C-alpha cells in the first residue's frame, strides 16, 4: 500500500470550508493533513476545534520549512 501524502493547507478559510474540505473528504485514505498556515486568529480557533492537535503556523516561511509536508494546497484570497 502506498504511503499517504502529507498535506499542508495554506489559507483554511471560507473556500476551504465550503469547497476544498468537502471535495477532499472522500479521498482521506490517500492523504493526511500535517499542518495549517494562516495569519487569522479566527482560522486558528476554527482549525483547533475541528482538527485538535494539528500544527498551525502563522509564518509561511516556517511553514515551507516543515519536513512533515509533502504537498501544499494554497487557498489565499485572489485580489
């Protein structure tokens, strides 16, 4: 059996909750979420409630240095 991809989520806000999280849910056997990255305290609180113990990073530079992330989903606002 193949090893699950360790996924990092950047910008776990509204589009994550409404689109990406539900779309990825049926594929959970093929990946694990290793860490989240966002600058919002609101996002931190919501992630802590739904994914207790999941690492949450506010500095993207520290996030991209993580050794436990194989791939990243970037969900930042399009201005």
